[in-house]
């Protein structure tokens, strides 16, 4: 591994690749990308020791926009790929990024099990309550009455509450951020990376193309009035009753991360033969 | 590549063997009795095979251990059973087709458990009612299946000492339980004295070489570890679970990890993630799991991440027949991905070969940065056999990686071989993004025609140009006609080829180990001087036959013999098929 101390400090700029994002002008994801690179500079993780893993969707394009190692897999399975990577290579810093459709719909099962497994990952969901890449269909976090071509008049289905689901499933760190506050978001992501176990950061990141109404989020977002708690019951109550725009770290728990087994061989491959021998 | 592989012994003549079916309701202990019988046979210097079969219930359904013992290695089942020993008759009639009896066979059952089913009595086998349960009850702390073990062992000609030694290995902790069950085994041995007409095997003390008692699932797991696999993620599924249960502690021993995933979508992506991180990785599943994994396997093709997927095939489609065998995932394995997606498909040709073939799959996947699917099946996976210690093979997973700060590094560089050295996370100056989107040589998403064609050609070329050596198939015997098969049916075909030879019909046997990519030149060489081929396989739609006809130029008018599972292909029906085909 590279010795961090032997190097010059890494700046946020060092984590930015030269590739131009495909995002629409005004997309919240630009600022989330910037927050991620700032957060990485805060924790001083060498780019080669960081892997950004994603699935499919607008926000899932993020890995190639960094100078870190990237993994742009299939829709909904980013957490699974990241879990395998982190368990096999525990010394790497693994960030997982994606959207609400990727994480809460097609990848919903992996979200639950990533929370309860508590592998030391940082999961950043850029939630805009819409499928942007396929041009404007309702996602699990979309309001039930939001009108669209695919669901005229709205889905009529209550929206998914990712924070409380994460908490109930065992995530060790739960936070809400807002892309309109890139420095605050960077601070939260840096805390998430430092926190052991599975850290979940839900970033409200507007899609002004398909949800122009989300321009109002700027007015609605506000810092959480109280400090994070390590008591899941208190955190749950707070999350269930807040207005959905409480920004900050809402829960920071003490659960032990998923144990990384093995590593050191106790016997040789040839030793395994003994049990078959007659 | 020229790994050291022992040539197959010349055509195995059918050895004198005795076949014993131990049947009863699930939980009656027939599998334990069968396993101990096999272990005792090994101690007596014999070879043997135990095939497991059970009804759809997990507990309480019907179960049978189908054991064949002999003085030479046993790879497949015989045409009929010499002994059917039923601990009880609950639903055992459902095994009528799986346990064929002859007039010379012996049937043993407990009269207190009711009459022997008509389907068995109709075979004309002699029936010996014995009070198994009462006998066991008379020995405090003993079990009925141990009485059955004593009976079966004695009928096969295995010494009581060998049976006792097998028991001692099992009950190491409780002297009391051991003593009770030794007494039960003894009672069984005594009872066997009243039964005649079973061909007993010689117990001439053989200078047994180093022998193994192993299942195909264990052999595949061990082959994977020998090849270098250190990460496994998987979801439990019959009949692959034992492979995972064997690997979990074994991986810990050698510094690896097994992770139980939430589903097969997770397990395939987890192993892709781990392998992207540089650690050779594997998952094991069966048909329904493979179906869920196809999107992930496609990602491994596109992102060029080496992985090994062991498919322990069972009856399909859909949930199918979970605990019984069939070779019906072949078409799916060779062609079941979206897009043009070159992949490796291999099939072990015996229980022992599950080791070498899986080990080879790791080597190929790592060398070629591609997914390798290993088609085992329930017959090989869940069967246990006494085998000669397999010759060591030199296959080892070794992928081309790239050094730190290599100038102008491109992850998907269009090299001559098609293999592009891989950057491993943690290595400075060469970071890239692996992608399931079509990409440029640098790995940047691209929907341009020239990038697509370049990468399609590259991914095809690296598999097509590789020299797979002579391990691609087992080729045995001579003759101007050839029988082509794959997987677990190889054993029965080999036995049938030997029997046909005794009837004056000589044919070559070609058991294909590397199914994809197809090896037309290799097969053409193997078929030199052959005018006719017969393709034998265990599925309903002649999948191998159709695959071969689409990928190869076969001489003459290719013929097909195919039948679905779960009944094993029997040497007799195959002998008839081969002789009939050659003399028609």
C-alpha cells in the first residue's frame, strides 16, 4: 500500500477526471460529485486506494468522473459488487453511488441486506424522486400524485422512506444531505467514510429537467435541529416525524462492522486433502 | 499450455460389482448408512460409488442411497440392483424406476413396516422379511439403519472389521453410542448369513494406493481452491449447497472468504466485485440461480472480469426437479446471455474430474479475463465415490496485471491476443472504470460503431485464439465410428462402449470437456477416420447434438441418443443403442 504520509496532500482537484459529465445543466449531481471529491480530500485517501462503485442511472455515471478506480456495473447491483470488493479487499476505501431507482427499486433487496450486513461501505444516494435517464418515470420516492406518461394521474402508491428503512435494517450511520449545500454535503460524506460499518447518505439532488418543482428544495432544506444520536429508536422517531428536509447526520451507531474473515492462511492448500484420504 | 494431465486408463472393462439400494423414508438414516458402507468399502480396499436420490420433501419424504461397489473404480450405476434393502416402505415405491430389480435380485424389508410394494415384487426378486426395527430396539441406543449397514456390508462381502472401523471414525466422541451401533451392525451381519444369492465381492487384501472418498461437489470446491479461488459468494440451492458448505471452512483455512448472499443477483455481482479487486472468485448454483445470474455474467463478459460459476445441474425448466439430475442447462450455458457474449463453458467428465475441470476453469477465466461456467450436475455433485487420488494438474489462475504508473495505460487496449492487462485497485497511476456499457479502449462509455466492433472482436478473439491444449476432451479407443458425450453421462457411455466392444462393435469415445468456445479443429482431428457419430446426452431436446451440429462439421449422418433425467442413463440401454446404431 502507498504510504499516505510520504505524499503531498491530495486536493479535491486531484480526484476529478477530465471527463465531461453527461448530466443536464443545473443537475444536482454536479455538486454531489464536487462534494465527493472534497470529502475524499478531507479524509486524504489516495485516489488509487479508493473505488467508486455504481449501478445504472444518471448519478451512476459518477465513477468515471473521478480519478479513483471505478466500477460501473449493472442496474441495482452496485451494493452487491461493492460488498464483494470490500470483503475481498478490506484495505480499500469503497464508495457506492447511485440514484433512488437504482438503490430503492431494482436494488431494494441489496439495500436492506447491505444495511444489516454492515460492511464498511459508504453509500451515497442522489435522490431526485424520478427516473431521469429513461426520461421521467416515477421512482419509489416519488409522491403518489405525481403525474407522468407512464403513470397518468400518479401511481397512488405511498413513497418509500429510505432513511427509516436503512435505520431499521441496521445501517450504522444515517444522514441526509442536500446538493444545494456542497460543503455541508462534503462534510457529511467525509464523516460517513470515517464511520465504521455501513454508512448511508441520502442526498436530495434535484432533477430540474423532469422535476422543475424541485427548485423549491433550496427553500425547504434546513439543518437538523438536534445532534446525531446513537439510539436507533430516537433516531427513528425523529426521521419518521421530520419534514423530510432535515439536513445532517441523524444517526451514528456503534455496531461492529461485518468481520473480514480469513486473510491469513492457517494451512496450505495441500493440507485440505487430508479429509478425503482413506 | 501443456498442463500435466494423466491420460485416462484404457477402456475400463466392466468390473465385477455389486449394487445395493438402501431405501426408506427421509430421516430413516439411509444416507448415513450408505456413506458408512462406502467408507467401510474404502477401508476394505474396494472402490465404490454412492448416488443420492430423494423425493421433493426436505425431511420425511422418501430417500435412497444407491451404492455400487467393486474392485475397480465405479463411475456410474449398473443396470439393476442386486439388493434392495428397505428400512421402511414409505413412498419407496416411487423409486421403482430408479431401483430396477431382476429375478436374481434380493429384496429385504421389515415385515413390521408393511408389505413390499408390488412394483418391486413384480420383478420376481426374492423377498427376505427381516425385523430390522425390532432388532435395533433390542439393542439399547442403537439405530435401525446400523442393522441395515451390517446387512448390506456383509452381503457385499465387506468384513465386519472394516464396517466397525468406519463406525469408529464417525462416533469418536461417544463410546456408548459406538458400542450400541457396533452391536447393531453385528446383528445385521449375523442376519445376512441367512440370505444367499448375492454376488459377493472378493476381499483379497489389495495394496491400496492413496485413495480418496469424495463427492463431485467437494472435488469442484477443492479444484477451485487449488486454482486460486479465495472469494466465494453464493445463495443456497439444491444440489449445489454442499459445494458451498465444503468451501466455507476450507476457504477460511487458506485465507479466503465465503459470503452468503441475499440472492443470486447479489452473489454474481459480489464475485465480480471481488475479482475486479484482484481476488479470483467463484459462485456455485443450479439452473434457477444461473437464470438469475445471466445479467451479471454478461457484465463479466463486457467488463472483462474473470469469474467461475459452477452450475450443478438439476431437472428443469424453472424449479424443475431440485434433487435429481439432468444435463439440460447446456443450451442456456453456451448461449443464454444478451448480446454477443463469448464465454467459457466446461463440463467435468467424472466425480474425480470435477477437481481438475474446475481448477482449469479458474486458470482459463483468469488468463482470459472472462466468465467460465462449469456444468456439473446432481449426479456428480451429490454422489460420493472412492477414487484413486487424482493426478495433480498444474492449472493455476494467473491474470495479466499491469505495473503502477504505466504510461498511456488503457484497460481495454486492443491487443493482438485480445487480452488486455488488468489494473488492480490499489495500484497508483493506472486507475480506470470497469464498465458494462460498451466502451473505448480506455474504458470510457461509447456508443460508436467502431468502438463496439473493436471490443466485440477483441472479446471474441481472446477466447477463440487461445490454445486450450489436449485437455479439451477425453478421447478414448479407436474405430471408424465415434460416440460423443459430455458430463456425468460419460461414465455410463464408457461402460457401454466397453460392453459393445465385447460384442464386436468398437467405437471411439469423445467426452467433451471444453464446450465453449467450440473447438472445430480439435474435434476434426479427433474424428479422423471416423465416418459416423452418435451423440449421447441426458436431456429432452438433444441440446449437445444440436449444439454440435450448429458449430461443427460432423461426418456422415450424425445420430442422437437423448433422454431427460432424472433416471441415469444405464449402460445396457446405451450398449443397445450403440450396437443397434452400428449394425443397423
